[in-house]
C-alpha cells in the first residue's frame, strides 16, 4: 500500500489497521538493499498470503527467513548453484549428480511455493522446485577440496557458488530456523535474480515499487 493511500485513509478518518501492512522487521540484522527492497514488496502487497516466507539474495549469498507477519527470524550465508544464472535447466533433475554439466548448476530466480519433505536418503529438506530436485537443505559431508564449511564461514559471497543449484545453509541454522519456520508447512520463497535488477522479479509478479 502506498504512502499516498495511507494518508488518504487518515484524512478520511478510516482506521489503517485493517488495510495497512506493517513494515518488515529486520531487528539488528545486516541486510542488503536488495533483500530489504524485496521484503518491503512482499509485506506491502501481502504477497506471502499469510504464510512464512524467505528471501534468497544470490548476489550476497544469503538466506533471510521471516514469519508470516514479516518479522525476520534468522539470516545466514548460503551456498548456491556454482553457475550464475536465473533459470533452471529443464531436464537437469533427470541426471545423476555427477552428470549435471557445469552450466546446468544454477539456482533459479523466482517466486516458489515451498514445502517440507524428505530426499531419497530420508533427510528433512524444504523443496522449492520439486520437479528440478531443488531444495533448501543443511550442509552435508562433501569432498574436502570443496571447502564448503569454509565457504559458508567466509565474509565474501564470491566463494559461495558450489552447489548443484540447491540452497545450502549451516546445520544449526537449518535446524533452528529453516526447520522451525519453513519445515512445518507451506511457505513462500523469493529468489532474487542476479542477471537482472531485483525489482525485475516483482515487476514480473505485478507488484509495483513501494511508495513511502
């Protein structure tokens, strides 16, 4: 809802409680401009439809998890697809992990209805694109040369591109935040584009820029 419409409601003496969405609450967390913009759009349009939601800022390699009211529950560095790009390859899920070509290892941008589930090993995960076998999941054992724990712990997002396309977070963050907020039922995941400005996603969804 635009600031102009809020003022109009006030001028008419109408209560804003039933119409206005509260601004996203980030607390004291460090937040990128793109993630803040995205959260503003989601909350202002109530696009999460009463569900918890999360934002992946691929450029900053971070995952932000919110409750249904738009309060940030937690944020973490994340490992993402090793290849930059905003589209998933249609048949990548049909390949064995070792057969997925380098240019197919992308984390797609978009709005996804995510749901908890389990992978073929029985591990709890949060699917965001089941057909492409893409999910949010905890850090798993991997070859030492991939340095996945070190990549997650580094201060730079430049070395966080190593997954096959899934969003990978530290074990404790998955268990204390993702599992608690997104692992109990449906949620909405917004993965921001990296080949286009962040606002392009919301324009595609028919959500205009927020006016304050």
